[in-house]
C-alpha cells in the first residue's frame, strides 16, 4: 500500500513541565476526512499547530508522501500544501473579499522586480476571487464588498476556497462549526464533503460528534495528550465515538449522578411553585 | 446565509450605490471639507467677494493644510497598519536641528545635510518599529517615551552646540564663505540642488504666476524684493502671491504616491492585513514586523520632510519646533476616516482631513468677526463628529447582513 499523504508518528510536544502531546500517531490520505475529536485540553490544538508548523515537535516525525519533513514555520507547512483555516483568525472583516482572498499572495504579474511595491492586478484578482467563490457555490455580487457583510459560514468558505486556490493538498479546519448555528454548520459540512470530493485530505477538528460523524471517514480521539485510538467509520457508531470521547466509564458515572439530581429535584420543585404563586399574588396586589 | 447575494432584483443595487458612497472611509472628510469651505466662504463675504477665496488667503490655508497633511499621510498609513507614533513632533524638532546645524555651524553643503537627515529619519523609524516589535508593548507607550527622549536630546545637543542657546540660527552663517547678511545666507542655502525642493515655491509656479499677473488674471501690487544684481531691496509691481508653496507640491505628490501604495500595491494589502489582524496576516505569510518597521520609517520621513520645509523657511531650528504635531497628525487621520484600531482607513480621507484642519485654523483668522480663540473648539467638535461618524460606518460595514 502506498504511503498516506500525511502521517504523524509518535508526536511528543512538551512545554516546560507540561506534556501536551504524548506519542500521538495518525494519518490522513487523499479524499479522506480525518476527524480529530477530543474534549477541551485534550491536545487537539497542539497537534494541529505542530502539523501546521507553528510548533516544532519535541520528538516524533511528520511524513508527507512517505518522506520525513520538518516545518520550522507556518510558511514551510504551506509550501508543502498544508493549509490551516482557523475559526476566527483567517479572515479580516473590514477588508474586501478580493483583498482577503489574496492576502499575502497578491498577484503582481510581471513586475516582480518591484517586490512588495508591485502593482496588484486588480481585475484579475477580482475575477479570480469571484470565480473561486462561485465554484464553492457562493455567488459574490461584488468582490470589493467588505467581508463583514458576509455570514459566518460564507467566511469559512472564503478561507477554504482560498486555501484550495493556492494549492493546498491538506486542509486543516480548526473548529469550523463551533460558532455557527445549525443551518450554517450544515453549509460548512457540505463544503467539507465537496473539498474531499476534489481529492484533498481534510483534517477536521471539533468536539461536536454530531458535526463530525456525517462527514468523517476516520476518527482519531485524543484524551489528555494521548491518542485513545484511530477508527474507520465502518468500525464505530456515533454512540461509540461519543462514549470514547467522554470516556465510557466516566460517562456512565455522570449519568448516574444526573439521575441523582432528577430524584432530588422532584421534592423541592413543589416548594418552588408555591414561591412563584406567592410572588404573583404580591404583583396582583400592586396592580 | 446569502442575504447579501442578490436573489432577484435591481432594487438592491440602487440602495447599495448610496451605501457604497456612505461606506467609503473618506466620504465623511470630503463632505466635511466641502461644508467648511462653504461656511468660511460665506462668513468672509464682504463687498461682493469672499476674503477666504482671495489669492493670498487660499495660498495661506493651502500651505497650512499641506504642512499638517504631509505628516498626516505617514500617520494614516501607520494607523491603518495598527500602530501610533507619538514621537512625530519630537522627530520634527530633532531632525530640524540635524539638518541645520551642520550647514550653519560646520559649513556642510545643504544637500549633504539633507541626505544625512533623511537617513537619520529612517533610523529613528527603525528604532520605533523594532522596539514595538521586540517588546510587544503598545506603540502608544514606546513612542510616548521617544516623544520625551528625542525632545530632550534636541535640547541637550542644541545647548551644547550653541553654548547655551535654545536655537540654531541661520545668522551663524554670516561671516562664513563671504556671506555678509541674513538674506545672503538664505540665498546660499536656497542655491543648492536639493534644498531647492524644500524651500520657496513649486518649480515653475513663480513663472506661471508672473505670467498670470502680466495678463491680469492675478492682481499685482507693489512689493519690496531683493534685487539679485545689486543686493539692494527695490520696489516692484508683482503678483500678490509668489507661486504655489513647495509644501503644497509635496503634500499632493506624497498623497498620490501613498494612495497608489495603499490601494494598488502588494505592500498596501499587507498594511491593511497587518492592522486588521496581525496574526492572521502572518499566517498568510505577510511579514508583519517588516511592514510595521517600514511604516514607522515612513512616518519619520514624513515628519522630517515637514521639518526641513519649516527649517528652510524660518532659517532656524528651535528646540520646541514640531510640538503637538503628533496629535495633529492623528487628528487628520481620524477625521479622514481611519480607524484608531487599524485595518481600515484612507489616505484621500487624510487629505481632506488636513484641508479641513487648515481651512478652520486659517479661516478663523480671515473671518474678521470670528474670534481666533474659537479655532480649538471647532477642531474638537470636528474630531468628535468624525469619530462618531466612523464608528457608525464601521458598524454598517460589519453588521449589515
């Protein structure tokens, strides 16, 4: 079998005395969605930052197409085709669609000798931004419109379209649905499926199993800096994933605890009703 | 989603034409400039003409606007890049000393002093930018420190060079190189290929004005001028203005260059990105630290251009030159629609902002019945109105769904 597009082997990352990641391994291939699940503090962000070049792993190795690589900066990772779409940090709301789309990669055409003083080919940039957004199914009326006028889901799509346009092979989506409503989240999930269909590898970070399950092909579950395991979708049900994420026994204990609350709730609730009745009586008197 | 994408009709377009005009950052400043212009034209109306529109009056308020506008350009670009520079005024003081002292005390050619001073300006900007980048402190604090440091340095060095005075004066040239009096000293400084660009009038404009005076388009009056051949002062019939002040030329040229830089170039996009959200711009590969250093350099160079314009006109560098100019630069940027938080703004807006500032400052003097003391009140109210308007615009831009 050919080597997967991206492979992480025994990644360890420590910050001083804190062990953020302790030997995590996983992989993702072309046309595959890897879902990275874990509770807050499980090490999802650290793993992603390691893969996108923000952190350098303390030990362990990243492989791309089977070749070992070392990323010293986010720029290095981008050159290898790894693009990260951060939840809030990718898009500037006060700038236009075009300016956002080409941020850092402005097309200056032939006048490269001017360096950053090169004149941006605005018509080309406007047209491309519009086209690429249209490919993702969003019709931009005016590429000079300020991104602040777009919805949260559309902004995510802009960041995704941009990453694809600039040659991303691996797309890392950091909590893309966290701040979105149900409908908006659905829109983003649809685009994730679309990106997979284009043959990109997608790493989708979330703690919401209900968003992860429909689009994922593969799950890696992180717990306290360690990998709880990597499973293909065929192997596990939604409930299995949820149980593993929260920790099966812990969840059972929690359920038992919640039952306790339910039982003790019944008695005081009648007292509460009495209180409410007394209050409305006072209001009646005032009226 | 998709409420902004048109589902059907033309109606959306019509509204958006007006909205687009409203949401241009410079719109408020342009409207304000028109308002102030009309106001002073009417207020100064006497005997069938407006004192505010007289040749000499226009030259006066244009020149004053230009001086503020030049530093306003630097401040605007820097503010769009997300930083402040409060050391602008002190840089004006320091560089006016650095440019004049070598000429009058050590016999340098003016062009040598000018080039060295511009290099020093770049260095001062580099220091500001590097410190802000390295320390991560707000530029407000870092440059506030340099406001005091540079002003103090100017005082210390001026006193040391002059043996206790607080100004270096062109007078010191008298007696060197066969220079006999102050007018000759001025002539000596002005007769330099580079210092010509910082003194007098825009190239060619005195000839144009002379021509317009001859054919009667500009009124002439009897004025006393220096006869270049005899060195005597003689009376001549001359147009009431000498030409377009060179500061106005610098202002317009720098404004056009800055607009192209910001709107059209790659660096312009980086400036917006750096000010809007530095981390996301960095993630996209924008060298935000270098952008900031460049912007601080630009601010310092703008300040230095102004300081040289003033020094070559006044013929002296005073310790307090440029005081409070840092705030005037920021006022001009804010009136022009630039956000204090960065990432949004316009150089054209700063142009109109400087014009508003200049028209009010000089207009109050031209309108006879208006007490000069009102100037600061007008300015404060104008500033407040501009900020309120900007906040409103930003809300429209970000919240309209």
